[in-house]
C-alpha cells in the first residue's frame, strides 16, 4: 500500500502578522512556534520510512521539511504546483483584505494580477496526479493550508472544497492511501474544472 502524508507548513512569520503571501521569493520563513511545530512533525514521522518528500517552493514549506526530516537522506522534489495561491496585487496585504476581495468568495474570479481559487485547485490536483504516477511507497508532501484543505475535503467526497474541514493544523500530517489521493484529484477536477 502506498502512503501519502500531506502536511501544511509550520506557522510562518506572515501567519503571525496576518499577512498574505503568494510569492515564494517574498516568503520570510517560519516563526519560533513554526520551528517547534516542525520539530513535533519530525517526532510524528520518526517511525516511518520516507521514500520521497514533495514540497512547495516556499521557504516556509522547505524549512518545515528540512526540520521534519533532519538527519534523514530523503530525495526532495520541489513542485511549484504545490505553492500557495497566486494572489497578485494582494501580496503583502492583510488577511482581512484578502478575505474582502471578491475572488475569495467567487472561486472562478481571479485575484487582481493573480489566479482564481479554481485555477489553484487544478494545480493541486495536477501535483497529486504527478505523485500518483510515481512509485515511492511513502511520500511526505509539505505545502500550504489551502491545498491540504482541498485534498482532504475532496477525498471525502465533499461538494465544497472548503469544507467540512476548514481548519488545517500546522505541521500535522493528513494521511492518504493511493485510492484516497486519486479520489481527491478527481473530485477537485470535477468541482474546479
């Protein structure tokens, strides 16, 4: 049986400041709490063999990964499709400003200068499909809140990518077997396509 452990990064400095970030070059990394969360993730993973780590290109995801697998030689695959939503002109704005933007409540509308939530969802499904096409028995995926939420909800057959799971804990693995990840990719494509 193939296993996929999909986790959000640890708390970031942007999370602390309630600021949105969709550009990996502007990411400021983890907060002290985020580092502690990544260390706890290392403990959760210690008893599992890991054959591959697929990670978002954002420093907060890479930092979480490197702390979580410290001392283990696990191949890394950086996948840009696992990156956070591309928010364009909202870069560096408050979380409130992000939530007030029409694109936040209309999945088909693009953020000014960015992408829509549906476009981001289809990126996440494409990344999942690429992982499914590989053959590593156990893969750790470290990415962001939105792709984790979408994958979990889609795997469960939800009609809404944002629910029923709404809160995604930092640096906590959500477990998928191969059929569950395939269901998630298919359901995301169905809902966002």
